[in-house]
C-alpha cells in the first residue's frame, strides 16, 4: 500500500517515494523537464539512476523530500515507517566513560579468561564510535572484543544484539556470547534480515569483507541494515578490509559506517581506484579496479579503522615461510606440458566457434593450469608431509581444490597417527568443529582442508607445520589459512611450507605480494613501493614465454 496523492493522474506504481535496496530514498518520477529540474535542485542532492529509472537521495534528505514532495508523490509504507522513526529518534546514549565502566574490562569471563591489553583498548575504541571497522589481524580476538563492547550497550541502553556472520562461525559466536552471559540474534550472510526491530539494535558484522561489491544482493541487504534508523551502533569485523588489494572493495564498508568518503561512489573511485571510462566492443564501460593515493586514503580512514598486527599485540613464537620448488622429472614434465597444450588448444577451438570469449583466454588457461599443477604437486606434498608426521609433527594442509584435498587425505591417512581428517565444504557445518577438536586434542596428526572451509574461523594452533599446496588469489586468504595455526596458545614456532611448481606458482606468489603491498599501504605506513603490473598482462606474458 502507498499513501499520498496522485501526480499528473498517473498510477502510484509509476510515481512514488520508496526505500531502495541499499536503504536510500528513491523517487520514481516521470521524465519531464520541470520535475527533473525540481529534483535536481533539492539539497542534500540526489542522483539519477538510469538502470532503476529513479532518483536516489540520502536519508539526510528525508525532511526536504517530505516537505516538497509528500503531497505530490505517494510514499510506500516501508519508507513511511523509516520516516516516522527519523522523526522519533531514540534517547541519547550514555557518556563514553559510563559505557566503558559498564563493559567490565577487568572482569573475568565464565571460563576464567580475561581480556588482553589490546582487546581492552579496542573495546574503548569501539564504544567511542557508532560506526567503525575493527580490522585487527586474525587471531587477536575480534569476536570477544566486539561482544564485550556490545555488552555495555545492552546494559545501559537496553539494545538488542544482532550478529551477521558466516554460518560456519555461528557456534563460535554462541560460545563467546555464553561466556559473557549475552543473548544474541544470529544471521548468516546468505539470509540477511530485511529489517531491524523498532527498539535500538547493536549490529556486529563478522567477515565484513563479504560485502565488497555494490552489485551483490547481499551487499545491498547489508547496507540497508547499516542505514536503519533504529541502529544504535554498527561494528564491522574483518582482518582483510581490502581483501584483494583494491580500494574499490573498501567503499561499501565506508558507506555502511557513514564515513564521508562513502557518500559519493564516483568521486571515490576517480580519486582512489583510477576510475575512468574505456571503450570495449563499441560500448563505454566504467573501470575502477586500480589503486592510487593510498597514503591519503589511509590518513582519511584511520579514525574509523583500527588495524594492528600480531607482532604489535602479542608475543607469539615466530612464523617462517619456506618455499619448496617441485621437480617433476623429465617424463612427468612432458606429460604435464602435453596436458597443458591440450587445454590451450581446446580453449582456442571453442573460441573459434564463438563458444567462449577469445579475450578471456589468459585467465581461463591459467585457471586450468593451476588445477593441473595442483595435481602434479601431490607426490612432493605427500613426501614432505609424511616425513613431518614420522617425526611426530602435527600438520595442517590447505589446498584450493577439493579433489586434491581428497587425494592427499587418502594418500596420507596411513602415515598419520589416528588417520587424517578432511575438512571440505561437503562436511556439514555441525560436524566441522568436531573434526577440528579431534586434531587439536591429539587424536589425529593431520588435518587436510580447503581454503574456503578450513581457513575460516577455526583454531588449529596445535600444528607446528602448515602446508599450502597452492595459494589463493588474495593475500588475505593465504595469511588467514596460516594464521589458523599461528595463534595464542601455540607451543612453538610455525613453519609455513609453500609448494611451488615452476613459473605458474611464482606468478601467483608475486601477485599475492603485489596485492599485499597495496593493503599494507592502506592499513599502515610504508616507504617501499613495488612495481605493479595488471594480472591479465602478467598471464599473457607468461603464456608467450611458455
């Protein structure tokens, strides 16, 4: 249902004010010169969205829109409720000093734990901000930190606590909330709620880097919650706020917490993402995948982004990376080259038939090569891991490919005391923690996992060695996998073994380092700048050399 008057005799569906998918106000209007001029003159200003055939205005423009358009444009019931809440704001929050006191930073948890110094500082930091990004490195206890801060809000402001997190981490959130005597409402990224209750809400978003594309529906649903008028505080947790080294991925998070840089996407992308138009296939396409002015961006986001490394906060045993170059031998190398040649020829045949894009050959062939290379490294990986197991060393192995993980688990089961656990997406979430507990308890000496399943949310600090058969595309995923083992409670140093097969893996490793350099430039000062080259160009050069 809509309320209000008709305009120029058109139906309500053609003319209305409504709530957009990202929580902004949309004005659907006929495209006539007078109406367009009136909407263009409104302040705060809006922008015309050709794809949705409407004007989009920030919530700050609600009063102006109501005063000038409410009698002419019907208002949907959903937007009417938001406008009512905007006119009836919640009572102000207690002073920061009282919130910190209510957090009970010196209190022991039910299980006897106490907050560490860096966690107490982060609680104070969060309570001073209604919107913020806690971007501490993995393993620094962001979950507990955010819950302690939320407990203060619940105690003094009678807030409801809502947590948005991957479903695989829900058990961890429930356990930490129980240790604090907190009740929380859990939602997954796959099922983001459409609205929040009328009472005040503290929203904590775990793995916030899941919202890195404004085109994704989950990012749009997340932004709608972030702009809800009844939201008391929004705290985003992510160890990788710019996961792939591209500033464009940071924009949705800045928009969610209300940072000034998050108000104008086009201006942001022009300044920090090398945004520009280019011609492709007779069409003009907007490109914003680069990176520029990162030192300036770091300075501007620093007040609302807290990032600290493990070295800054914890006295952990060292972590060492070791590269193992795999030698296939003459016969295996010939067989590998023949397989790759077949892949290239098959792709070019499909391209000649118009079945695939010719300009995507580099990426398609490179992806196939990684899969072939993963299988080719299995023998060397089994030899390395079996030797470590014979010496009584607990080992965790990560692969990007399920088939590789399955074959490694089968090939090493007899070499591992108690067998080898396999942690992949096919394992039901309810069983995953049990597999981790068996490894952590010493019942098994080996755990084999894929990055997407085992690299998220689990603690594996019993391992002395972690083996990466190949690396993910993003530095955040590679480091997160390693840091499942490099955590508080580990008894000795950690050795990270990177299996490498020729130029292919060296190219990926160089790409990871290049992306990591961009991320470091955003999160902490750096005087060193590496030469950057676009990934497709790197792959094309590799194909030519091959």
